């Protein structure tokens, strides 16, 4: 470790750059769902920004992860997120930016960026970095899981080349994660290994958070071991850029020197089996710092023998589970052995001792600070149907233009929301998802009387969908509309319904997702009736409650979702019009 740091100091002095072992600064990470932090309920789905902090000495570097799923270089700016990052930048900090997956242009989604506009949006980050005196690191998007000899999806949409061009133009730092990942996924590694141990593809019962497994998300999102590999490649690219790239400006070279010198020493992480099988799937050897997540995977079926357990280099048995996780790597070289029946007994491997001097504080990849409050009454109170396991009561939005009512029969939950008769009325709900999906289905339960359809824009996180609502013929009769192919990330997001005609929207009772673990932020996931094997009674999405007629209440909400004092009561007239009483 000390020899590595001396080499870095020598390199810095040679470059005319001063370096201090006590400098503290932040790394601000910006990106999409392949980068962002995920809650424990989504484990082992992980973004590389969530792991990156464990590669740095936490006494010198703090990693703050602003990445959020579903964003592109354009929408991250348009939503004001880059402005929020800008407020927290200090001279000498680092700003890492990875976009590309959601920027690819098909002409169908607001987040997509025509290639001739891509440079404009990526330059926005360089301009902010220059203005704040921080160093920009363009990180090219990793390749997707395309199978054996798979194409590089960023050949057609060349964000990789555009980032390199802009890095040279701005004297910024360029990290080619795309090349590193493409070479591994499509050339060096077995396709089955990539799918099973890098991307989000899980067998049934393999992880507690995914009891049914995951088979439909194996091309884009990553599990923890995949993001660990990305961080190793990013560290290697940062070191290479400091050593080899002459286009980096002097100030950025100084900041990059500080960043590279704060990388923790990486040790040989060796994984083997006690039997030989060239087709056996087992975690690959890596170079990892101490204090990083420790994940060990082996597929016993690929070896054709009964798995006994994982053993460390002193032949202590760690686990009988073929997936071993939840621990940290050691601050020394370490060897782990998958032991199978029919092979030799575990043989100890000599190793050094952990040195406290080589055990610097681990840096955490935290998200930006935020605060939220909620009314428990917004939470779903009932039992969900297996087909729609995530019902959400829509009676009380965090922010809305309209009335929370309970003056018609047949609604579910706490009531329903009646939009103002306006082409500009909206209702916004804070929602959390514990899972991700690229093709979720959403149902919306509603009612209204009228001769014309009522069209609305429905936004789920960063996706906008046009939904047409047909008249139900009675305010007491409810029907459902559906939104197909909805992208959902495992994070907090907003669901927004916006009317587009002067009639406003229909009365909205509830929505429901066909994936588990989606609920109002602050609440808990709904209980699914069929989750209890002993319960064989007939189920429906939610119990229908008896309704007592009562005055409607118009609520005006502030930005924190609290009702503004001075609300007034209203009574219904035909066709949804209101008078003040």
C-alpha cells in the first residue's frame, strides 16, 4: 500500500502537482438505474454508484450518489437535478457522469435524445463542472447483456465516442467502462456466467427478496457482483487516465491525482473449486479493496456434483449456501474454495495478516439528503389480489387540484379523488417500489358520467402514458383502464395524473401494479391473500366498504403535501359541477 502511494506521489510531483494525504473531497455521481442506489428490499440489485465508495479511503473521500433510474442526460437536466448537484459542489470535488442507456433514440419517449443533440446535453455537465472548479469524469455506459459474440449497443448510438470527444474538448477525464464491460461480457466471460452472476437474473428461491426469481430483467440491470466488477474497472481506468492521458487540464490532473491516491489498495481475491470442470460457473478472480461487499457464487449443477460449502483460506466453513453474501472483503489477499463431494478436502492456503494501516475507513456511497412526511391514512388498508399485488389508494394525493370525496358507493379504501373541471388539473402521489420491471402493467379504477371520453396523461416516474377513460354511465359505477409496458425502477418516484380537457379527469379510486412491492412512500407493501397458504377464501383486489354520504372537501396542498388552512366545503351538483356553500 505504501509503495503504491509513493509511486502516486512521484507521478504527481513529476506532473508538477502537489498531493496531500489528508485532503477531503466529495465524488458526486450522476447517472441512471445502472448507477443508482437501491434499498435493501431490492437486494441484490445494485448500481455501481452504490458500491464505488468502498473502493476509496472514507477519511479522504465521500461518495454521494445522485443517480436515479429512468433518466437520460437530457431529463436529468430538465428535472432540475443537475441544479441540485451544482448547489453541493465545492472546488476540488469530482463529478462522475454516466448516461446513454435511456438516451438512445427511438423517437417514442420524452427521455430519448437524438444523437445530434447528445453533445449539447452532455456539455451541460462540463459547463457546471468548470463553473464550480470541480473535475468532470465522463464514464461511458457499460454494455448490455447481449450473449455470446453480442454486439455493442453503443456502436449505433455512439455515446462512447461523443464522451471521448467532449472529454478532450474540455480537458476532462474519460473512463471507458463500455470497452471494459464489452470485452468481458462478449469476449472473455462465458455468457451463462454474465447472465447469472453479473446481471439481474435470479432463480426461484435464490434470494429472499425474489422468491419467484427474475427471468425478465437480465439485459440491463445488475446484481451486486456485477456492480463490484464495474467499480474495479472504473478504478483501473482512473489510474490509467492519470498515467496516460495528456489532454486532461492541469487543474483536473491535480484533482484526479488526489482521487487516485485515495483509492484503497486492492488485493487478490481468488475463488476456486476442489474439483475441475471447465464449464462450471463460479465467481471469477478479481482485485478488490478491503471492506468491499463479499459475494461468492457457484452453480452446483454446472459442476455435476453435490455442493458441500464455501471455505476460507484457513478451511473454515463459511456457508452451505451456494450463494454467499452479506459480508465484507478482507484487507489482505484471500482465497475461497467451493467444496464438492468427490473432490479432495479443503487445503489451507497461506496468507498474510490484516494490517490496521491497510484498513482505512470505508467510504459509503450515500444518496443526497432528503426529508419527507406523510399521513398514515393514505396507506392501503386491505388485502391485495394475486394478479394485482400492489394496490394504491388514490383518495388523497400529496399535491392535487380537486376534491377528496367519499360520497358515492362502490369505492375502495379511504375514498376517491375528484379532479377540478379544468384542462390543467393534476394529482401527484409519492410512490416507492421495491422491485424493478421494464414491462409492468398498471390498472386505474375510475368512474364518471359524460358523453365524451376523458383523456389523461399518466406519468409513472419518468415515463408518460396517454390513457383514455370511457364513461361508466354512473358516478356509482366503477370501471378500469390499463397502462401497458410501464418502466418501474426500485426507488422512490412520483405517479402523476393530469387532465387534458376542460372536463378534467374522472373520479380516481385506486391504481394497482401487477408487480409486488409498489406502495405509497412511507407505507408498507400490501399483503397478498395468496401469500398465506392457509387462507383459501375468495379474494378480490380490495374490500369494498360501506359508504356514508358526506360533504365533499376540496383540498389545496402545498409543496410538502400538507393541506393549506382555510379549506372550504362543497356539495355536488349534476355533471360534477360545484358551488361554494
